C-alpha cells in the first residue's frame, strides 16, 4: 500500500501520495486574496543588484507568484536558477522574436532539455515584433511557427509576443492550431476582434502597466469589454512601469497598480480582480488542481 502525506504552506496544500518510493504531488491553492505577476524578466541585469529585495517586496504586496521569462540563450539558465531557488518564482523559456535570427541547430535541443525542469510552466515569449524588426520578418515568421510546434511537443502553453503584427500573429496561431496548446497573449495591444479570436482559441489576454497611462483611453475601452474570466495582469518588468512610477524601473510588486486600474475600468472590486486573475493564471500555467 502507498501512503499519503499532507502539509501546508502559507497559501497551498500539498498532498503527496507515495507508492514504492514514487511520489506523486497534488497541489491545491486556497488563498484567493493574492496577485500573480504573469510575466516579468527577473533574470535581466536590471535586477542583478537587488533581486532578493524585489522578490520580497512582491511578497509584501500580495504578489505570491512571479513568472519570469528567459527570452534568449544567455538568460535561460539564469531564469531557471532564480525559479529553482525561490518557491514563489516559476520560469518560462523560449526565443523572443528579437532573437529569432540567433536560432541554430543547438537551440531547440537545449530548450527541450531545460524545459524538462518542473519549474518551467510555459514556452515563450514567442511571436512577431514588426515594430523593432530586430530579426528579419521572414525569420520571425518561420521561428514562430516552429516554436509553437515545439511547445506542443513539450506539452506547454505558449506566451505570445505581438507588436504591430496582429494580422500575421492571428494567421499563424490559426494555421498552427495553437488552440491545442493554448496560452497567453502577453502585453495585449490588439482590438476587440483580435481579443475575441484569441479568447475563442482558449487564450488568456494579459494586461500590462500601460493601462494606467494617461493616453491609453482606447486600450481601457477595449479591456472594459474583455471578460475578467479571460484576463491576466503582468508587469513585463523591468519595462512598461505603471503610473505612478512611470519612468522608473518596473518590478513585480507594481502589478497591483495594473490590477487596480482594471478594477476601476470594470467597476468591480480590487479583490475580485485579484481573485479571478489569480485563478486564471493558475489555470493557464496548470498550477491548480480542483479538489
Ligand atoms: Ni516580456
């Protein structure tokens, strides 16, 4: 016979079932008044000096989990190190469209290996950036398609980066049947129609700090019409710092300003936004198992 072990953390219950030395863990989250920063870049040099303080401040602001995104080869191991050494941090790995031109024969085998780590909860960020065009467009398109295939092979949801490439992003998501892996449209900047198509494919829409900007009226109108059940909040730290800290370095604790703005726009309580966006994030990253 196997046996069950049961233990509590600050906000989760772990049930370990062991049989013949093999342990299966089921994790239940039960605290709802918490926030999740669904997308940050803690491995970037901006956080080198005060990473521990940044993670502590996030905890202190109710941000229980941070998903840090390693976007290129030099960052993957660092992202994993941070996730491995902090229970509140998980990792997302992939090749950003800016770095698409750097992909070589070694890249995918290396990612496959690294993504076996159980702290890796998604594949990304992948997609298209036709604003900065740091990699040639044809290469971005090809690598985006390939990486959707790789994510499916790995059984991971994808995190999509789309800047000034809405049409092409949608075409690829559809033709590559991205609904099979699902995932997140990070830093959403599309319109109602795009949001609808993505939601129909089972994707979540992640809202960054730019929603707090004075000139973001149109964006706020669009977010108002997206159901809370499809929304996540993110910082994309160190970038896109929300008001009232715009111009300074962004960090995960500031995700509450984004959640606060979403609550104002949708005329629901902050607690409700925290609860639903947390449930959404736990679901898409497959951290929640219903009892
Ligand atoms: Ni990012």
